[in-house]
C-alpha cells in the first residue's frame, strides 16, 4: 500500500493506492494550512480506509517546484513516515504529476502544465507524447501567463491550476489564432491518485537505493530576477 502526499501549492491532496487499485483519495484547497491539516488528514484517510501505518509499503510525495513552505511541510512529513517505518520514499516532480493525469487523443498536440508561482506569475512545463506517455521537453520555467504563449508553434493542451488571469490569457491566445485547449477542470486538477500511479511506475522501474528517504530533497525553482 502506497501513501501519496502532495502539498506543493495551496492544494492538499492525499491518496492510498495498492499498486492495482486506488483505495482512497482526497483533494482540497487549504489556504496555506498544510502544517495543521496534513497529519490529521492522513490519519483520517487511513482510518476511513481501514489501513494502518504498518500496512504501508511505500510513500510518495511531490518534490517541487512549488511553494517553499508547502513543499517543506510535505517532504518533511513524508520523510518522517518513510524513515520511521523503513519504507521507500518516491519523489515525483509537481508538473509531472499533472502530466501523469492527462490523456491524449492527438500525439502531435503538446501539453503545458502550470502551477502558481506568486506575484501574478506561474511555473510552467511543456510535455510531448513519447512512447505512450507525456515526457517533459525542457526544464520548468517561471513566467507570466502572457509569456506562456509567446513564440509557441503547434497545438497545446493546458492543465494544472488555472486562475481567472490564466483563462483570459488562453482566450487572448485563441483570438490570436493559437491552437490551445483548456482541459476540463476535474481532469486538469493535480490529483494524488495520479501521483500514486506515477510513483508506483517509478518504483517498479528503479532500484532500492533510488528511494532512500534521507536522499530525497525538495526542488525549489527560483526566478532569475
């Protein structure tokens, strides 16, 4: 049984996944209360699903990019559970988690994943389909919504946390004949169930030494300003 934890932004998401089935999942906006809600929420999910910490065989956590405080809380909590119970800890990039949940109908269409970065900016990553899954084409970058569509060619899906400014930027891009499709709200959400499935995939393909809790560190993307 794998416990998945995501505190990378104001969203708090949790899931339990046994490698074959999604046992439980929660996601909600916490208004930066991860520090008070994370531990009791994990315990509540375990209780409701009739799972104990002793039943866990692995832990997964989003490692960034994202909020400094949110990442620090989530990674520290995940490392604590994993280390105390001698469990492997699988880290997954925040934008990879979004990409893992997105289907694709057209392999020529690219995917743009986004999360908020503060001060009206976003952190964005570009993905293309390769060998039946989304793979990043480059490193994630901090930018504005308008900059997201500058000098881009081709067709794009947009997934992740999209606010009103983002919706306006997408509408503007469409008006400028840029082929962009905003994924439906429920589908584009960064769900812990997909974090769990991506973590299982990486665990199955990795080596034991790749998942030592003490080795995992959060990834903070800093602006060049």
